[in-house]
C-alpha cells in the first residue's frame, strides 16, 4: 500500500495537447496533471499524504515563507528506459540531502521513505508525460515551505511538502559549450551560511550576479569564495570540474559553501572507474587563467541534474577573458557525459546500483 492516497485528476490535459507540449518542452515550463502533497503540523507530524490534481495553492498573506523564506527544494529526474518504463537516479541521495537542507533551515525532517514514495507515486501517475526524446526526462521538484500564519521570527509550526513533475528537454539549448562570467562583486555563500543547503534564498541571491553575466555577454555566472575572493566554488545551479593535460580531474572540495551535487559525486566515482585521477582541491581563478593559457588545463565542464555535463568554452571577468580548449566539447568531458547518461538511461550496466526502475 502506498503511503500516498491517489485522487486522479478528473480533467487531465487531453492526449493531443499533451503530445504537442512534449515535442519541444524546454526546461521547467511544461507541468504534468498531478502533484504529491503532504502536510506537517508540530505535534502531529506528517499527515494527509496524497497524489492529487496539480492546482494553485491558496495562501494566507501571513504565511511565514512569504516573509522569512523558510523554503528548501530538490531536483531529480525520472529517465525513460529502453523498455518504455522510467527509472530514478540515486533518489536516496536526494532524500538525504533534502533532510540536510531541512536541518540547516530549522525545518522538520521528512522521513526518507516518504520522500521516495512521493516521487515514485507521482512518476507512476504521470508516466504518460515522459518526453520520448534523446534528452527527455521528467524533472521532479520536491519542495517544502513554512505555511504557518504568523509573523514572529521563529521556525514555523506548519509546513507543506509538494512534488511537481515537469517534462523537460535540455537545460541549455544550442551551443556545444557555455561561457562563464566571474563575478567579483557578489558572492553566493560564506562560511557558516547556507551554501551547502538547497534553499530558495541561495538562488535569489545568485540572480543579480547571473544578470551581470548576461550583461557581459556570458551564459552563466561562476562564484568565487567569499573570504579571499579567489577560489572557484560553483555556478549558480551547477558544480564545476577541471580537466588537465595529464588526464587528471579536479573539482572544488565540499566545505559548507557549495552544494554537494549528486552528479558531482557520481562523476568522481565514474572518472575513477575509468582510471582517471580526481582531486577535490581548491583551484584559484588566476591559476585557472594561467593553466588555460599554458595548455596545462585542457577542458572544464559544469554538471548537475538539469545541466547534465556541459562543456565550458570560455571564461570572462574584470581582468580579462580566456578560452578553454577549442571551445567545443573536449574528449574527457564527452566520455564522462556518455558514461553517466548511459547509466541513467539504461543503455549501459549500472555497476554502483544507482538506478531504481519504477514504472
Ligand atoms: N550546485 C547548485 C547550486 C545546484 O543548484 C545544483 C543543482 O541541483 C548543483 C550544484 C548540482 O547538484 P545535483 O548534481 O545534485 O543536481
Ligand atoms: C538542478 O539541476 O536540479 C537544479 O537545481 C539547477 C537549477 C534548475 C536550479
């Protein structure tokens, strides 16, 4: 028996309209017919878990999330499988990270099994929304926010947990590589802050820096550490890897100011499986510039659930601009991307038991 009662949508999007929306869904605009929802009340705990019609929420203007931003989220995908079904990739890691974020934001734990069941039940209900494209997936967005009607500054006593599903294609369209802007003015996270939590506030603070990147003709912003303004940390919504001439890789270490990406962790394992050396170590922006120019650094890529593995072609900042490799997708980036995607989509074996087939 599922923990989630099922209330089917009585008025789902007609099949023809759905098919039209699935041709080129883009990212985060096409939503399915259902959502998972559960409520938390202090004293009672989690209750009223159900899969129901995706619909607007009614909120009191004093709902505390609207004032003090107690909100966290996750992002994971259900991938289409060769047999026509769907599979999740390391959803247990998302469940654990959700609770790590919850603790940082003084929010209640969500039992891991409730997280996993919510995601599985929603994918089963909306499997008909899976885009049948090479880059297609159902992007799942679990989130939790403070719904208590109270203006005092304290952890709320009521929360809503919701999972939506969005039919998606690629996050980046077109170009084989992205260009980065190094912001000097803004930082994303400081020691003791919320950088390692997946809370909405982190994304709110990144937007002005992302706008600065666009103004300077770049696709994405890359943040440096807040203390020395020197060490490369991550992008607004992706982790970063560097590839060197000797075939080794490096990625910034997890130290509380960057998000512990599940793609990042998987790539470290896969690269080591491929016999490549991977270092988790700080890398300074001026070293990156020097290494790209000397040829010691041959490739760089961004990675995440939405971005998958995306080559970085050039980097621009106040003190100049440099190109990476041939501004195309380098061979190591390509091999790692193919290896990861093949496991996620079931066209290669899954040696680490990362994949959970669900429908
Ligand atoms: N860093 C940030 C700030 C992110 O928002 C994301 C996306 O979720 C990542 C890194 C990559 O994490 P994951 O690989 O778990 O999707
Ligand atoms: C993800 O990859 O899931 C992200 O969170 C990145 C962005 C869409 C916020």
